[in-house]
């Protein structure tokens, strides 16, 4: 049996925010994903349809919500072929900028994280556009925490509802800056003071994005992370072993984007077509060929 990290929003309220990567935030608001059980007999349908704009549900992006009751979509993203072993960006004690903080620990390369049985972590699976009538998530009262420790963003990936406050913290004794590169939102480019555990830098995404937004620290060029702002609940982020689940999907035909930073062009699949049956969970292994990697 395999455990799955779950991302679910209620119809009128936000239940939680999902991050990726194992870390300790050392303060601030963070809520881990819940755990459910996935049957082991996943049925693969891994046709890779590329090109064109990605829309949700059917040809017009609206979804076919025929049937009664919602269903679910779960499975794993699985690397096929030879999995490369990425070396750390630098070793513990390396002579780098602000080494006292930055190389206090080994700096892992999080561009490609492979878990058990070749599962790929940190893969975003989401609809570009939700079916008509999907309620918008309501921002929670507690801010999402985006932290920094040993000159590393924590977590490496986040799914963030539109309008939700993101607080940028730092557990380091050196200064950082947070610089985002969105397509639809206003960019953030602001310094973060050493040891800021209050989150003086806070911002919110006003619009959804078609692809995750890259964030970097211009002071420490190896630091990077990804945020996906969304205005609907139909999104997942794979856990350390590549597992995912999306709940409460309308029955019918839907199209998902499968996005990962290490893939050529960033897309594992641009248009993953999935049929959701009412009251049932559709399970699928999504193959990620090693030939698609761009490291």
C-alpha cells in the first residue's frame, strides 16, 4: 500500500496549503498534507500529448460534469529509464558566500528528487482552468510560510491559492532577498532581514498562473523555489515518493497539466486526459521518461 499527499479545498473555505520537500520551518504557520491510502493496482495511461494551449476539461476547458457526485484522481509520477544521481550543489563547509550560514549543511540539488520505486517528488499536476461553477478558494486567516534556512528556500515548492498571504521568513544570520518571476502577477523583489521570524515581507498572488513561478535569492544564486498560484482546488503536488491525489473532482472528462522543473520545456505532459467517474477514484501512473530530463 502506498501513502499519498493530498491537496483539497472545501467549497467555501481553504483547508490547507501544500508544500514539497522535507524540512523544519522553525516557526511560523505551516500545515502538513494529510495521508490517505492508495490501492497498489494503478492502471497506467501515459499518452503524452504535447503542443497547444492547455485547458481543463474537454476541448473548451469547461469540463464535462455529467453524472452525480464527485470523484477523485490519484496515482504516482514515475521516472522510467536510468535515473541520474545529482551531486549536492556544494558540500558542508564549502567556501561559498556567507559560508557560516550557507554551508553549515550540505546543499542538496532539489531540481530532481527521486524517491522509492523511481517516484518523482515535486511534480505539479493541475487544471489550467477549472470547470464552470467551481467555487473559488477563500484565503485562510493564517499566512502561508515561505522560509529560509542555511541559504535554502523551504519548502522548495508551494501551491498557493490566489489572494492567500505568503509570509517570507528567515532563520539565517545573513540577509537574503526574495525575487519572483511571474507572468501574470506583480513581481516581488525585496530584501529579507537576517533572522526575521515575523515575516516583514508579505505578499499575495492576485491572479492564477499557467505555470509555476520561479523565485530566487539574488544574493545567493543557487537558491531557487517554485510557487503555483491557483484559483481552484484541482491541483496536486507529488510527495517524496511521487504520489498524489486530487479529491472532489466533478464527474466527466478533464485535462491536466503535469509540470516539473527538470523536464525539457518544464512539461512532463501538457494535456493529460482523465475521465472521472462519480463516486470513484481514477488511479494512474504517469510515466516520466528519463530522456525528457534537462539537467
